[in-house]
C-alpha cells in the first residue's frame, strides 16, 4: 500500500529537488553551473530573445553567480552538448550515450523529426564539412526560394537532419547561430558511446527525472518522449518491487520517489526567498503537473494568437 505525504511535503520535495532556492555554494561558479545542468538533466534552449533567453534565467535561479559566458565555456570545454530532450536542450556530456537511441531511430527511419531527408544533399553537406571544417547554415549558398517546412533553406534542413541522427554536433554557436562539425571532431575521446538497451535507457529516464523533480508519474517521466510510456510504466513497477523506488500518494494520486529523496524533507525550506521563473524553467514545463501539485496554471502568450491574448 502506498504511503501518503501531505501536499506541503510534496511541494517541498519538488522545490528542493529542483534546487530552488539554491543551497549555499562553494567552489568555482562555473562548476556550480555544470553541477546544476548535470543534476537537472537538461536545460531547454530558448530561441526567443526579448530581454534575455530563458535558459540563462533557469541557470541563474540555481546559481546566483551564473554568467552568460559560462554556457559557452562549458560547450567549448565539451562538458555539455546540444541535442534534443523533450525539446532542444543543453545536456551533460556525461549522459551522451543516452542520446543515441533517438539518433539511431532517426537514422534508421523509425522516427521522424521536422524535415524530410534528402540523402543526396545530406551526403554533399557532410562531405563539405569534412573537407572545410565547422560551418553554419549561411555558409551554404541558396539562391532559390525558401519553401517547405518552416520556410528553411535545403542546406539548413540537411544540417538539422544530420545533427538529429548524430553525424553532426554543435561545438559552439556564433551570434546564437549553430556551428556544425563532424561528431568525431567534437566528442571527447573518453566519451561512452555504447548504445544503451531499452531497459537501460528507460531506467536512466526514470532516475534522471526523479532525481531532478523529487516525485513523478509515468506520464510525467515519459513527457514528449516517443514510444517510452509503456516501458516506463512497467519499469516503475519493477523498481518498486525491488526497493529502488517508493510509491507514495499525494492528494489521492500515485507518485514514485527515490528513497534517498526523502532526506530532503529534513532540510529547512526558506520562506523569505522569492524566485521569478520563466515558463521554460524545468520546474514549470509541465503545466498539468504544476496545477496538480501547486494549484498553479499559466499560459505562454507568445504562442497564443494576438487577438486572443
């Protein structure tokens, strides 16, 4: 039978797991930023820039000493990399192998991303980068009209397909434009590139999510991750049976928790620190979850037609 905890305890577990507010820090600010990314598992990349991009805000809320230059430094030092989580994201390099199942599925044609693949053009783009080194989309001339998906140039579509299937990586950005290079030129030599089997992959998804979020449901853990829901549900039951997870109830709903996470309930939660979060913050990204746990709902107005705002 599932143990019950109060909604106040659940909220505390979630907030402290998300490192909000951040604990007292020591060491280099850059190391704290890397630790935040590795703990949270991803930082969603914000392509909209009004005042400042949201990924910087997300990190600043976990590290008061955060500087925008730190993300660039971590990219150049190969401690993080760009790829797809539930959306475009910065990911810890230590988790690189867990990006391989999606890359393999896209490469094999078992999963689609945004663009149809033009294999001949992709081969041409790949050869040019192999010959010339890192290139941006603008380095590929295109005098015709933009057409098709997102009105992007053919070379841009080819670059993104090669990126999504793992043949290209982004070593850095220039004025926020992606610079593409061959994966073997970017990946550190000691990176684990072994393909996890489905069980390993799903266990990683579960432990990463619960470590960063305190508690979770199967639907939350598999959020926007194709073809994972059934295996996540089965693996959660297995992990409860062997004592790796604990099943709890909050307001009548079942959630899963890592046993070690309960230690957070013994840590005082500051009540005099206010944090303003962006809609892309890891804490807020799942609206149904926020409504269930915090009785809070929001709407991101930039995605609402202007007349309905």
